[in-house]
């Protein structure tokens, strides 16, 4: 079976208060109703999965290849 190409995701805070998710790679703060992208590696992060389980955030859709590339470039520039 061929390896799937993993992509990041667009996630949204569906609550009425800000949410902070402390992942292994970075910490994201998402205001109420705001959206942000996460990398394919972050999709599998335990802290993010916990936030998804308790529905403080939800996945909106997979990132496009271009959005994935842009996010990786932005995160690379921050290091």
C-alpha cells in the first residue's frame, strides 16, 4: 500500500471563549470563532486530539497543498 500524502487542517474555535492548545511543536491561541491552520504533524498531536474530543475546536477542512506549503514556510521562518 502506498503512503498517503498527509496534509494539514484548517481548524476553528467553535466556542465563545479563547482556546489555547499547547502542542509539542508550538502553542496556538484561537479566539472565539477564529480559524487557523495546523501542519500534518500537528494533526496527530495528543493535545490537539484532546481539544477535538471535548469539542473546544473542530476541523473545518483539509488544507490545500498551497496552504500547507505556506504554513510550513511561515513556521520555518519563525524558528
